[in-house]
C-alpha cells in the first residue's frame, strides 16, 4: 500500500510517499480502507518534533490521526461493526491506503468521506477545551483563532449549550464566524478594545498560538479561565496548555448526534491527494484556515468489496457501533 512517512524531524520536505506493508487489526481494533484522512496541526507538530512528550515518535514514522473509510478487517473482541461499514474515527498513520482505528463510529447518513475525516480529533479537542475552561450556559467564551476546524466546532458546540461566543479571525473570515453565530472581530491592532466593546468575557481559548495569552488573561481577569492548545509557553503565564486527548469514543458519539441534528457542520476548505501531503502541511502551518483540510486517499465512488476485504481471524458478530481506543 501507499503511505506517507518521515525518517527525520523537520519541515514538510521530510515527508515521503512510500510502499509499505498493510497493517492489520489487533484485538479491539478495526482496519479501514482509507478514503480520506484529516490534516491536523498536531500532525506537523509531531513531524517537527515539537510534542514528543504527548506524542512519542519512533523513526521512521507514519503520519495522521483521523480518517474515514470502509471497514475491511475486524480485530478480536470487536462488536457492533461489520465489513463494508462506512466509519470515521481516530487511529495511527492514517495518511495511507489502509489504517487501523482504535476509536470509531458509523458515519451519519449523507456525510461524505472528505467531510467525515475532518471531525474526530477536532470534535474531541473542542469538547475537551470547553470542559477544561469551565465556561457555563449564559456565559461568554472568547475564541482566538476561531475559523479553523477546532474553532468552528467550539463555536457550534458552545452555542448548542447556551454559551455565547466572541471569535477572532482574519478579515476574510469575519462573515464565516458570523454565520456560525459568533460576534466576530479581527485580531489586528486594537482587537482587545474591540472585544471589550462586544461584551464581557468569562473564559477564553487560544487556538492559534499567536502570542495573545497575556491579552486573554487580561480580558478574563484570571489565568485559570484561559486554555491554550497552541502556545507551549502558556504555562509560564499560569495558563493551562491542553495537549492530552480525552475520550474519543464519547466525542464521536456527540459528533454523530450533532451532525445528524444539523447542529454541527465543519466545511472542508481544501482537499489534497496523498502526493500533496507536504503542501497540506505547509498550508495548515500557515494558518488562516476556514474549516478543515483533508487528504483524499481513494475515490469515494469506488465500492467496497467484501471479497477484497476479509474479516480478521477472531472477529465476532457486531453489536455496538464503536469501541474505545
């Protein structure tokens, strides 16, 4: 199979498309024929060696955490999923034609593979930081860097819970934020005063790592009411850096519910082929994303064949729709 790997830490040029052995689903896991893989900022941070504490790497290493595709192999002890099911979830080395998932759910009806691949880590992160920052219904949450995948999910989940949102993003994304129901402003000079004019800030999230931690603390009045997923220096200012994933199965369950009810939609800003993985990382690192970026691995119109996709030894009759990682 084709797979993206890197053999040294560095820039996007260290990514290489190679032929590799297909992985197999161990106990409690499933394997999918990948149709699309999500491109997350943590992917290029891992490639650069920035987050070895949270994501240890043994070189050469694969890339990618999120994927959507068709189940073609089921590990021992797994229930609730069948060969041929369309699923999305989280695993390892998802920039590949086949990947093993440790957490998954069936895709909501009508959701395309490209769209589905953008949800797993994004929704888990959004749910986690909303919980960690302690914002409650009736309060206002400030989201710095609000137009990306996590920001888009945070806004929609927060509003579904009765939390008002103020979002900052570039000038080109102001209408997008307003369309999500946020009070929007740009993050150029004078943004702090513009936020104050929009209303009281009870809690704040730094999703962009653009050096605004001090200002977010100033606006909330309490470093304990600020959480960052992007600024590794945040703890020096008393602000929590959130880098340890919570329950992905729970996040997928909530994602399916919200998507099915029309309460959550994260657009795909741009799709790339596997051969364009380096370009996807370059664009992701540049920021200013509106929604998600994904790699399209195989044509979604190609039907899954059970003859081509045998069940692994030890598979059992499914009863549940997902499993923990």
